[in-house]
């Protein structure tokens, strides 16, 4: 029985890395289940889903010319036609958006920049010149230039 793309096989998890799990297949070959192919939802830590020694059903998704075998656990699950996997997106940090992607905290029409580009640039240049003059003043007063004292 050769390993072909699309075939479902039973395997044993032999190793876990931060990017996936190695699964030993029948006939002694080994394939990799990438972390994105472990479950339908976001997998932050693969150790929450798999342990070394677990028996898993996998689907072969690709076989490279150099012998590397790509596997998927989530594609090996039989689902009725038309049923999509339950996808739970990661919670977004920061603003909360409504279903159309708009920010609930402010409407699009009420956005006004607080200051224009010219005033921001003038402020930046003034701050930059102040920092540079302060730096020059501190370095010119020290003897030796590079921090080394001469005795």
C-alpha cells in the first residue's frame, strides 16, 4: 500500500515541535501535520491538542519529490457535504467593530485629524533640533570625545 495524496491513514504521533507534529504512518514512513492542520480553530499551543503516542487519523495532503509527506488531521474528519467547519476567529485586540467592519466607537463621518501635516512636521523638527543640540552640548563638554578619561 503506497501513500497517495487524498488517502486517509491511521498514525501515531512520534514528535511535537512548535510548528507541528510528526506522525508515523504504516510501512514506517513519517509525515508532518503542520500546526494549521491540527484543528479547525486557531491553535496557539499544539500541546493542548496532541501528545506523543496519540493515535490519530490523518489525510495525506501532499507528497514531495524528496519524500516529505504533508498531513492534515482536520481534513481527515468526515463531514456531511455542505457543512463547513466551525471557525472561531481569534479575538481582535483594540477596537470593537460591527459586522460591516466599522468601528462602533466613532462614525466614519466624524473623523477629523487633530493637526495637519505641516504642524506635525514643524513640531517634529523643533523636537529633533532640541535633542540634537542637547546631545552636542553634552558630548562637547567631555574631554576625550569617546568617553575614555585620560590620566
